[in-house]
């Protein structure tokens, strides 16, 4: 699988989002998904301390086991774990990284990311603490998530930014992606499949499948008549070129050079194998123009 750079790290262009671990799947199912990812060449695993209230990190570390050297492990800190554990104060940064290292069962984190800006802490203080931890060998690169272009300009030192971006959520194109190009930052899109809407399993006028996110309360926010119609048009376009909607969703993101890894979640080996395959479509200029026409037409 193609590799791209996040700072000093070489990561697979398709990564695995680990937010399902400890929430929607247990430890055994997590292990099956992790090994199904490693086998076709997915090496980038993105988790966070809050996923599954720490269990995502625990399950991922346990699943990697002796294969840890094959993986680039990214995790995040800063969102509320409890009343004491939250934010980006230097003292908490140092505690949070030790907690994540313990849960992951590793001696270093490859990419450590601030999950959300902390308005109560000067970013210089947070960056100073993170830099000290890099020099101590606790982590290799540092990144951020949910940062605006202005916040990126004010925070030199990050190697990457991870924000929501998909065919159905294109706000980063206005300012964050150009800022990443200017600063030389890697961009990591989350929710690349729009909470499952771009997998192809949802159809206009048909009930959502059992166990899907649309059945888990995401429906009113994401699965509207308009978005379902747009997904159907994109699905037909992909199939006219011998591909699936999922392959289109991932390959469209990967076509942007500033995007370094597309992290899609999975609950089963079958899903992660489909995600891995999706990275193989090198979209042409004609393909991209066709997608743009559909997006513009539907609005």
C-alpha cells in the first residue's frame, strides 16, 4: 500500500480509525479487525484516550502485541475523561501521555494529538510540554485536531491536523487545507465515510440496516433525504467506473496531496479489507471533474 509522510512518519494512505474499539466491538473483535488491517498493509492506527473511556487504547495495544513494530500508532488527549482529566495544561499533558502509554502497552506514541483546542491554556504552554515529551522519547511527532486555520497559524510545531472532511463535509477546503499546504502540514480527514452514509449500504426510501449508525441515533443529523440522494448519485457514478461508493469516498480524499492518511473505522475484518482496497483507485482529472459536477448539481 502507498505510504505518505506525517513529519518523520511513513503512514499507509488508508488508515484505521479505532473509535469503535471498546464501544461497538469488544477485545476479541478488535484483534480480528487489527490483524485484518495489518495483513494488506494498513499501518496507521488512530485512536484517542476518550474512545471507549480508555478501552480503545487498551484493546488496540493488546491486539498489536508482537506486531507493534509494524504499526504507526496515533492517539489523542484533551477531551474530558473526568473532572480532573481534561484540557491541555502542561501538568495534565504529562499525565495523559503516561496514561496512554500504559493503556497501549508501548514505550512511545508515534503521533500524539491534541484532540481539541483548549481556550483556557496558552498554546505555547501546551507545545512546550509536548516538545519536552518528544525530546524524552515518549512520542515521535505531535499533531492537533479540530483546529481552524487561524489556530494552526498560531501553533508552530505540529506535524498534522485532523479535522472532519468528506464528500459531504467540505469546509476544510476553504481555509484549513490551503493553510496546511502553506505550512507543510499533513491533513488527516476523520469521518471520511460521513458516519457510514458513503459506504453504499444506505438507499433512498429504504430502512437503515440493523446495527448501523443511522439506527444508533445519527439519522436526524446525517441521513437526510438530500444526503441520501447525493450518495445515490455518487454511487451510480462510481459503479459506472467499476468501483464502489466506498472506494470513491476514500480515493477522492486520497487524491489531495495534503491528505496523508484516510482513517476509516471498521467493526469487522470484511469492512477493513474493503477500506484497504479502496485506496487502490487513482482517480484521474476526468474522474474528479465528474464528482465535482455531481456535488455542484446537488448542492
